[in-house]
C-alpha cells in the first residue's frame, strides 16, 4: 500500500518541523509556502529542551549546535538600577536535568536548518491557499495560481492569520493584546564594551520589559522590547519601527538598554495578538498546528517550541493509529489542547507580572523571583521541559 499523503500548509518553524516528523513516521509529505522565499526579519527565538530533544531526534543536533547559542542562565533585572531579581542556570545544568540543550536562535537560522533537513528543493514556494475541500477519501488544497493538490490529510500550519482555520471554522480575528514589541539585532562588536555574558537577560519595569540574548553563534545580540499601546491600526502585525521611538519608551531605564537600542541599524515594530483557545482543532481529515490553533504571547518563549511539539505528537498519533486519519487527528487534539491552553494562560498572566509598576505587587513578584525561581516552581518546569511530545499512546489506547 502507498503511504498516506500529507499536505502541510505553511513552511515556517512549526510546519517544516511537522513535515519532518510526518516523514519520519512513514508518510509522504508535500510542504507548501505562500511566499516565494523563506525569509525572516531580524528576530531571535528560544528553543527549550522540550523542543530541542525532538529536533535532536530528527538528526539536527550538530546543525543546532553550530547555528545557535547555548545560554548560561536566565537573569531578571530591575528596570532602573539593574539589580538582579532572580537567576536560573541553563547551560549544562538544564541539559543534564532534561537531556537536551536550551538554545537561542536567529529565526532565519532555525528555518534554514529545518528546510535543509526536509529538502529545500522539495518545499513548494509561491503556493497561496485559497480553498480546502474534503470527502471521505481525501482532501484537496486549491491554490491561488490555479493549481491543486490531493492528499489523505491536510495540516494547517499557516500562522495566526490561518487560511486553513478560516476555511474550517469561519473568520475569526485575533485580539490585539494592548502590547507592542520592538525587536532588532545588534552586531556583537557594537556592544562588546558592555561585556555581556551568554545569558538571556530580562529587564522588568513599569509598563514594559526588555529582553536581550545572543544569536547566530554569538554574532548578533537580539533584543525584544515590549511596551503597552492602546491601539494598533496597521493592517500588518509587523512593521518597520523607529529606533528613536523605541528609545523613548525606555527613558529613565538603565543606560545599558539605550546603548543596545542605539547599536542596531533597524528595528521592527510587532503587535502582540492573542486569542482564546479554540474549541476545535480538527475537522475530518484536516488539523491545525502552532499559531493557527494556539497563538501565544511571547512571555514564556514557548510559541515555536509548542508548535514543534504539535508536529511530533501528530506524527506519533498517526503512526500509532495505523494511519486511521480521523481517529489520529482527534487523539492529537485531545493530547495537545490541555497542554497548549495551560501555556497560553501562563504566558498571558506573565504579560501583567512583567510590567508591574513599583509597589506592593512588584515587591511580591520580586520576592518570588528571588525565592522560588524566575520561571515557576521546579514542578512546573518539569512539566514544561520534561515533556516528551512523541509519547502519545495512552489516549489512543483509551479511544481504541
């Protein structure tokens, strides 16, 4: 028998990782991307052990080590004077604990190594989805260029403005969170005089926070500066920003922040959108993945990691169900939704905690950072980083 044919819509991090996982599970995979090239504006991304262990199984261990930075620790600092509020070790400590590294990537580097693993010439570029049709025997994707493709299942990994989700469940606009982020990359030599360690540093203060860490094997310092804004009127959720506008948001903060901001050539202004958990992720032979199903605010640095987990669980469910596609997709959603909902909710909660004005709540938060850790209790970290997304048999066996 021919292997099932999976159509994956969207060749970002989640879609390409899912395509690799599905192929490893024995499926024939076609991967479609609406743009003519896989480009990514300057931005860093954190890949924690729950995702890096999966990518390591996909044979990407050496490629990740070459392209990424392995941070030493995560450090929270007070906005005004730089006082350390809390510190957690990463590096060897977290790798020994969870059996996989914690990495910082430039998004373009991560997408490139995933594309190389799948086969860059096999990614079908310039294919913008316009319609999805399915019946009992398969599913058909129709594209703007007039072409179509038939498969046994279709995966919508096409982001927060997912066309697949709209075709399944109707139009639904994500909600502007009231926060915007400036992001950019500073060449490492321009900030060398600061003597920054290989940490992820999070400055927290009134109405905003500022995160920076090295990417691209240490060649660039990535920053994300999140602040509050009442409205977002642009049609695009990401746009070129003004460095001087970003600097004004952090007037009165520690001078190191201004130094980093003025070391970049350009910055992008990024609206943070959110959505309540979807009641359904699947319909027949079609399933959603990553931001198409569970967009997350970036405060737990788990958006890409959870999308990578989605693909691994989906592949495991299909393989375990002997490619009974509707059953496997229902099991996939049942396994993933509780976990991603928890991470969504925790991320949303941190959007308030990181931006507290000085006062009793801020003092209480700082006490928690100092005494209980900056990323939650050890039990919460174990649930997050110790999770193996390929272990998907329990729910399937209960259904069968």
